C-alpha cells in the first residue's frame, strides 16, 4: 500500500465536535484525514456521516502522518487533560521539523504554555485553539481563537479563516498570540459567557418574582430586547426557552431543578483574576451564584427559617420597570466585558503576549455562544483606539452607561428592597462606582494595617512635606508602644 501525502489537514478524535469540524473543513474544499483511537469509529464515520465527501480515514497514527502534506497540520479534539499529552507523545515519532499540532479542546492555558514550549524545543509547532459555538458552530462556522507558535499561523490561516463563522463578512478567527494566548482568550470568553447567562437569569428572576410576569410574558420581553442593543444569541435562546411548553401547557423551564452545573472554565477565569489582582467581580459572582444554587437542600431549609422584607412585589409602573431592567442588564454587561478586557490586558503583560483587542472582539462577534451585536461596538471601540485604557472610556460605551445609569440604580435598589438576589447587577454597579472614585477608603485600611501589623503606608503626594515624606514607606507609632521601623525593615 503506497499512499502519498494527499491531505491538507488531519483530525484526531471523532466525537461530535470532531466529526462536525472535519465535515466543515471538507465543505470548504480542503482534503481532510480523520483518525480515532477506536479505529472502527473511523470506518463507521466514513461510511455514514462522511459518506460522499472527500474525507479519508487513517487507521493508525503512522498512516495519518503519511497521508498529510508537509508541514503536517494535525488537530486534536480529544478530552482535555492527559489524553492531549498522550497523543502528542504518540505523534512525535512520526513528525518532522515544522509540523504543527493543534489542540482544539478546552485545555487550561498553563498546560498549553507548557506544551508549546515542549514541542517548540523539539522543532515542532504547537497551537492551542479555542473553539466555540458548540456542535452547530463546529459544523457551520465556529469562532476560532488560535494561539501558540507564531510560525504556524500562515499555514493555518487559509483553512481556519474559511471554516470559521463570519461577522459582517469578516472571519471570526484571527491570530491571538503566543503560547497559551488562544486558550486563555477562550477561557475568558467562557467566563464572560457565565456572566452574560447570570445577568439574564437575574433579569428573569426580577420579572418573575418581583413583578409577577409569566414565563410567556417574559419571553415576549426578551424578544423585544433582542431587537435592540441586547441583540445576542443568549437573549434569543432565552426567548425560545421561556416559551417552550410542556405537554400540560406549562413552561418547561419552571419544572427544571434550580441547581447549576459547571465544568470549570468560569472558575479558572475567576482564579486567574485573583492571581493577577484584577477585579473581575461579575464573573466571580456568576461562579459563586452557581455554587449557591447547588446548595439546594440547604436553601430550602433556609427559606423556611430566614425571613426577607415585608414587601416582595414591585409596586410601581411595570412597563417602566421592564425598560429599566433592560438598561440594567445592558450596563452590567458593559461592565463585565470591560472587566474581561482588563483581565486579558494583565495576562498579556504577565505572559508577554501581544493581544489584539479588536481582533478578539471580532472573533467573539459571530459563531460563539456570546455572539452579539454589542461585540461589534467593542470591536469599533478598539479599532478606533487600539490603546484604549478601558472599554468604559470609549465614547460609545461611556455614553451608553450614562444613559442607562439611573435605570440601573433603580433596578439594583428595587431588587435589594424586594429581597431578590441580583449579585451580578449589583457587583457591576458597585464596580462602576468604585472604579470612578479617585479616592477610596483604602487610606483607612492602610492605617489599620500599619496600626496592628506595622505594614507601613505612604502619604498622598499633596500632603508631603518635611514631616510627611514622599514615596517612602512610613510606620507610625500609633499606640505609644509601637515598634521601630525604617522604610524596609521592621524591628518589633
Ligand atoms: C434540612 O432539613 C432537613 C429536615 O427538615 C434535614 O433532614 C436536612 O439535613 C437539612 N439539610 C441541610 C442541608 O441542612
Ligand atoms: C512610641 O511612642 C512612645 C510614647 O510616646 C515612646 O515611648 C516610644 O519610644 C515610641 N516608640 C518608638 C519606636 O519610637
Ligand atoms: C528607631 O530606629 C532608629 C534608626 O534605626 C534609631 O535611631 C532610634 O533610636 C530607634 N528608636 C527606638 C525607640 O528604638
Ligand atoms: C481519542 C479518540 O479518538 N477518541 C474518540 C473516538 O470516538 C469516540 C466516539 O465514538 C469518542 O468518544 C472518543 O473520544
């Protein structure tokens, strides 16, 4: 059997995502070769889903390598974790210098950084590629976020940009950055997805419990929102979910157990924000909200023991309140994305990645779960000013927040008064108010730290003089029995 190198792209892992992605690659005129560890799966795929396509199958890693043109481009769509390392080791003996391995799974970015360094040290190229959009996205146009060995990009670009989703004619795929940048950006995407979903759930909760609307009525409200600035995939599916009826005519959603699951990408985003010291509070609240929801039996008990406010139903103008909730949702969403971009900026500094913010917004504009009209506005903001310090400083978003502000405050205040939890709305507003304060009460905090622990503090520039040194760590003898300290050493 003398097979020559005929294939443009190899794919390992024929679960649903893998099957759909390789069919998508075939649709765009590339010759793809499929491999799965369970070899019968390859034949079954070729005889069924891939019947009539140009896709070919490989029955061993060796055959896969032999069929691929150089530099070989091999994508792994296998379970994140040790399976990725195992396949990398299996592939290495058959690779030649310059060949490219792509990990299209949901790998944690530190693993991707490690693998990129490892494979580059052996003369190969490695790309960690975020893939979003679920099964449909993989089949008809995902959002692709590739990062890793820069030399790989020119080889992957024609394939990736043709199979990806398009938004306003532009591919939702661009080079993200070095080593783990692609998987990092995908992780933040997922964190933002957690936030968007939580915000939608809080709006639904207020409308349902606070105002007393039915699911059907709330569906219509979301349908209206989807025509304006909130236009997005998640609002659209929420509209459909809320009006989806069970056989008895009630909304199915009301019968679903209210404990949320999670796979960990939101948690990773929150952990990374703590590691880097970036206040990504909304995603954090979204992760904690899922954790709180999971305490179902405890909450049922608490609901019998702990009391709330006397008035729990909204008393005012309902139509006005609906509009205000929409505005609160929009403003909170702007904060969440601003926080997400703040996080990516710090991660980029930390890892020396060159992230292109406008490109990231464009990658998320279509194909993925958080796709929305709004991301087009974010792309414009970063295209207009690539060095924008914060999304909130962009004139469009500054103006949008200003317009939404009164409604946002009304909604958070109402929710607090009615005793309906809106952690994401509230933390977004609290962040906004903290961020726009030139002066926060951390002066008192620093005094406390110095008082009990001699942790030292600095004086505000405008108060420095002979007795109040500038740019110097100071310890005060607050108690009269304090220790002695110089700027760097503390002697108890
Ligand atoms: C809730 O209360 C029930 C009894 O009413 C008790 O059996 C159960 O352990 C409690 N659960 C929690 C999580 O506190
Ligand atoms: C702190 O103040 C007390 C009372 O004035 C004084 O006795 C003590 O020496 C001071 N300690 C230092 C380290 O200056
Ligand atoms: C505090 O430290 C300074 C400089 O080291 C020294 O001159 C001074 O005597 C010390 N004061 C006390 C109370 O130990
Ligand atoms: C590693 C690999 O190729 N695994 C996949 C083979 O196909 C089955 C589906 O039948 C998947 O579940 C495996 O993950």
